[in-house]
């Protein structure tokens, strides 16, 4: 069955951070935008990062000063735009005497402090470690500097929500299966005609687009060959990065950056209060990006690096969770995958119809990438509005501090536990009020699945944030899969399958606005 043909200015293919960022920026400039993503928003590379908004201290060694400067500036922008999911994090860098000398690290940190204006983040300084620190005794000195934490999957969802607020259509579980160029009889311009298929029910729709953005991440080359078979896309190098999650390794809120003799660095980061996140690996990848998985060798590598620095390091039996993502990087010929640039490249082709291809990039600079994309598209859409995202809040981010918002919500909802309010503030910010609209008591939250996950929150994620499965809820939008036991996760899966998935809700489709009252189907 095919839905009616529609026309848009921009069809964005790919629902990662770059695709949703471009969709939001374009919609805010007055363009009609449709975004299609064959799986979940941020379901691949964009939810498999090290969860950092950072300048990239190690990129200074390869003289990527523009990338570092741009990334450092974006820390302040995102701290303002999304204080619910982005917040400051102090990093400790133990000095390894056999690797980089102290003067080199100190010089690098001086540049890091001054390449871009700092507003809210403190400068770096030296450190002395003692027996009270979690490090091995041979690490007696080091440094401390600032960067930021981010909930990467939620950053993607918030950009999709921002795009929707400006009129964009966001179609998840929707594959772009065929594309043709055709002459528009009215404008006499060549446009794109794309066939989209809902992967849940097989329904097809055709959309005409004046321009296509290929933001498909590690699939960019494959899609590029489909779009323009006569023009091979740029060489893309796929690099897999893997992470492990273990029980909290140490007290304190600081993260650690660990140097390794192979030239790589590994982060150890406080994660979801009770855990530590260790990553990342970097190795060449040639398979299907959707099938990327952590190897035993990668696990052993990360555990070995951690044990070389920490007194109490985890072993393989303590790995609670792991994830892998594939980064699409422009192949610059460097044999060392860790040294390949994380910068982005944009290519605009006007034949047979406008096509913008996005190569590379990192989560920190997604907003600037989107601005650069729109700068290139001015040639296609000369009447678009000016740039606007630098001062804009992402949905839920309109507040001064997490603590103040928690206090305000505690006054409005005194019957909700403060720890739960803290979790919701860190996920939804001011949109916690949207989720709680009409609730007067705990019973109004519906069924409890454990670890403060209630039916109302799951319904909110289905209704407002494009969730369509238990994995969407537990691993991308809330991370509560780390805390729930197997029985509780199975209960969430049954609820999603029995009560919600049959509705095939899409926040953009009015026909899917049917609601089931809390507890009605249980």
C-alpha cells in the first residue's frame, strides 16, 4: 500500500546526531524537512560514543587546531543549550613517565585552555597523587582539566524534537529504498523522488525532495553509490570503537584519561552513578556496521589498560555491559586508525539534483557541522532564514541549573521521591512537567517495573520521543537496562509489545494518537 506523494525542500537520510542536527537547523530556517531513519534515532554510531563533549586533547598532537578550537567553543554552546544532558566533568591525566614528557602535556593543556574562550569551565592545573587516590603508586603526579559529559542518545532525540517543533517530519523505522532524479514540470528543475518504506508494516510512501542530505553515517558510501552510481563517493574508512561498563571503580566524580604505549588513550568515566564506562578501542572494520560487536580482544585490551593504572581494576567477570559503534572517517592514508582525523567533510553535488553528503564528524561538533551544511545549501535555497541554533535551547533545556529545577519540581510534585526527580531532570529537564501532566499521586504513574521506571515514563517515550521497543526505552533513552534485572526487563518488553507496539505510534502521525489509559492492558 502506498501513501500519497508529498514534496519537501529537504529529505535527510539518517537519524544520527548529524542528520537530526541538520534537520533541526534547516527546519528552523523555514525549509520544509523530512527525515527518515531505518531503525531508531541514534541507534548506531551516535549512541555508541564515549559520551563526551570535548575538544579532543590528543588531536593537538596531529595539529588539528581548527577542529580542537571549534570543539572547545561548542562545549559552552551545548552547556547552555542542554544543561539537563550536558554537564561539566573534570578529567585527571596521570603522568606516565615512559610516555609523553610533562612539559609536552603541560604545553598541550595550555593550548587547550586558550584556543577558545572559556566561560564556565575552570582551567587545567597540575596534581599530586597519594595513597588515597585510586591509582597505582607509581603514578605520583598528573594533571586535571575540564571537558563535558553528554547523554549521546538523548542528544539525538532532542535534536529530532527540536526539528519537529519547527515543522519537520521525523520518520523512524522508515527505510529509503529507491531514489530517482526527475524533472519537476512546474519549476523546470530536477528534483529527487524517493520511495520510503515503513519497516514495521511495509507501507510505502513516495516523497519528492528538492535536495537530499546523505547523513547515513557508516552507510554513507553505500547510499552514495545508490544515489549517484556514476560518481564514486569519497573513500570512507570504517573504524570500530568499543566500550565496557563495569561496577563503579572509585569514589569521586572525576574521569580519567589513560595514556597507552600504543599511542591511544582510554577514558574511564563515572557512568549512571553506580558504574564506570571504559573506552574506547579503535580498529579497522569491514563488515555491516549494524552487526558491529565487541571482540574478546577488545575487552582484554581495555581491562589491561585499566589494570595498569588502577589499584582496584575490574576483570572480565565484572563487565556488565558492552557496546560498539562504527565511525565513518575520511581515509587520509594513515595506517594508525586512532590518528585518522575526526573532522567532517561536506560535499555538495548539483547533478542530477542537489545532494549534500556528510562524511565523518564527531558528536561535539554536530551543531557546527549542521551550520556548515546550511551554508553550502544557501546556493540551493537562497531565501532561507539566517543561522539560529547557537543561542537556542534544546527541548527541556530552558533552566539555570539542575539543582534549581529539581527544587522547583519538588515543590510542584512533593509526592515524588527526590532521587527520581533528579533522574528525570537529567533526562527530560523542564519537559518532566510534560511527562507528569495531570499526575497527582504515585498511583497516577501507573505500573512500576522497578528501579523507578514507571508506566507513565514509557508511555511518554512512545508518545513524544519515537520509542518503539523495550531496547529504545532501556538502553538509549533511559539507560535503565543497566539496573533492571532480567525479570524486570522482560516485564518491560512484554508491556511494550502487548500495550504499545501494536499501535505503531509515531509522534508525527495523527492517525497514531490513540491512547491506552495507565494499567488498562495489564
